[in-house]
């Protein structure tokens, strides 16, 4: 069994509540969504195929890392590979996911320690509403160390804020608001960020506003 990996590299986590932790990032190819703000290169020409054993050997040489970050793309598209690979890893597992594939989470959740789950806002992604899928995903993931990340821009609606806050309340998770970026600059001003944060806090208290710190630091 092999799967195609775009790249493997170590860096600090630049998003959410684990900012600053050194991680080994494993970037999988492919995604089931096409978000308008996505800045990931999905070209597979420079990717490489690995067996679970080959990839685990690389992971286990990086004992100075806090955890491995499964990122992409959407890692859960490779759930069969993950089921064979993750038991071989000696580091904690941090899954970055768009939280739309609940059925693919079930076979591997026992091997995952931390879940960074996106809440995809139609106003920002250009996709359809995904509230039902997010709800099903969070219901499966709720017993793990789970938080949700919400990328937003000036088009965010009060209805989206209400729906996201309801999910936060239902599953008692941290909601991390992340302003959409253009290069190293947010696409919205600080006044709008503060206004959006206040709207969330009026509905749910466990909310943080955290930009993509790795972009400010000019690191991967």
C-alpha cells in the first residue's frame, strides 16, 4: 500500500491554539473541496509515494517535534493508508481537516490525539453550506482534543455566526477565528475583526481571534 505525499517538513504550527509548537508536517495530495481562498499547491508532479513503513521511519526520526501534523489537502481521503501508518508512529498525531468526511474519521480516530477541524463558511469558501456534515463530524470527534478553525472575510453573515456558535456550544469546543489572508496581510481591517469577534462572543464565550502567525514570521 502506498499513498502520494506532497511534502514532509518540520516547522512551527502557525494556526490555532497550538501556535509555536514544532511539528513534522505531512502534506497529503488532493481535497474534496475547492475553497476560494485555498493557497495550497495541489500539483502532484513533485510529490512522492510512500508506504506506511517508509513514512513512519521518517516520522520516528523527528523526536524533537511536539507532534506530526496530517495536513493537505484533506488527509482523511487516505483513511486506509492512515489506518496502517498511524499505529507505527511514536509522536502524537495532530489532524488538520475540513471536517466534512465523518465516515472516514471513524476507522482512524483511535490513533489521533488532536483534531483541528475547519468550519467552512459559504461566504468565504464559495462552497455550499456544510453544517450537517460538520455536526456529524464533531459528534464523532468530540471525545478527542478538538477545536474548530473558522476562516472569515468581510462577507461573513450573522446567520453563519449563529450557526457556528451553536456548534461551539453543542460540543463545548474552542472556536478559532482566522482572518482570510492575502500574502502576509489580512483582507479585512482590524475594526471588522474586532466587530466579528464581538458578535461571536455575544453568542458563545470560548472564541479566540488568531491570524496565521507563520506568515508574519515568513516561515512555512
